[in-house]
C-alpha cells in the first residue's frame, strides 16, 4: 500500500526523460569523461573474432 504516489512520480520522470528533447554537448562530455576520439576509432588488438560453433556440423 502507499505505492501509488511513488509509482506516479516514477512514471512522470520516465515520460519526461523519454519524450523531452535533450541537447547534449558531446565535446564537454568527452572532456568530462577524458575520452580521446582517436583512441575509440582504432580496433582493439586483444579482441578475438567470434567462433562459429556450427562450422563442424
């Protein structure tokens, strides 16, 4: 009992996040997260290609 008000608030917040348009400053976000643009564009050497398990069947 008593969850009606909390659920209504969660629903209101979720709708606001979903439907409101947000302007995101990507440059300041990169700076805040300390992400180097060139670093993300190169593939990782230690990542292996997925193995096709149905190849031998």
